[in-house]
């Protein structure tokens, strides 16, 4: 552990993991005992405005939150993940889960934005008992303007309940396309539609409300109670 910061304190765990866990840990004043792990998309890191805002809001609601850098970002400060990095990035998420399991006694939720959410969902599909719920932000259903190249091959084996948060102007998949894709998932799902938002989800119109909206919806999804 390193020096505390306003937006979480630096967190590093290399003791028991083949892949280091690096990020920022947000610890609530009144912890519920549950934890959310959040990771980033292909072009950002765990300091993205969306992840920071969500981590603060979820922490305020009582969850311990770890926002972490995927392995590809730990070795490259900029640029997208290289071809073939997905397996190692999923191993990094598994290491983050193991690290948080050593710190919390309650339920564990896994979430990610875009590429990070895709890797979280693929990991969860292969290990159905790994976490309790998924929070998938701007799932990259297909490359922009290439709607025939769907990234849904693992959806039919996803057994963990998952909430998807998607912008109405997301070029990686329309709301109708997302709704159709979610029918492939046997587990319980929910699609939270964000009006006017693109792939980054945060816009000038919603920047003050987006995190509260997501926290409220996910708590209803995960606990069946209001935030």
C-alpha cells in the first residue's frame, strides 16, 4: 500500500499473484462487506473519469472498490492492447479477484468499460462461480460500422447475472443490437440505456448524474433494493 489519495489510495499486490495487481482502492466509511472491481477500456487506464466517478459513487454507497489496470496497460502506458493479450488480461482480473477475496468477506462484483468489460465477461463465462454479478459498461458488441462481426461467442455460456450500461449513440452497438444480443445469455440480464451518450458514456449533459444513475440501477439489480 502507498500514500493515500483523494480518489482512492494506490494499491499494489504482488505477493501471491503471478500477475501484479495495480490500481487504486476505495474503502467506505461504513463498509457493507461487498466489493466491486472495475477496469478500463483499450484506450484508457484505471484513472479514466468514468471509472473514478463510479468508484467514488459506489464507495459512498458502502462498497469497497478496486479500480485496476489490466496487464497490458501495466507494461504499456499508452496504446491499445497487443494481439494475443486477452488471456493475460483475463489472468490479471482473476488475480485482482483473488486479491480482493483476501480482504473482503462478502460478495464480489466484477465490472469493466468496453474492452475491460468484454474480458470480464469472457472470464466469467469460463468460470461461472468466480464472482456474483457483472457490471458491463459500453460492451463493444462489434467494431464500429462492422455490425456483422459480433463479439458474442461466449454469451451462451454466461451463467452470472450481468447488467449492461449502454449509450444510445454508441458506435460499437446500437441499443436494439444490444437488446437482441442479451437474449443469447441464459443468466439474468438488464440493459440500462443512457440517452444521448456515446461509447465513453459520460457527456456534458449527464456528467453530474451518470455515476448516481449507474449505482442506483446496479444496486437494484444486485440487491433488489434502492441505493
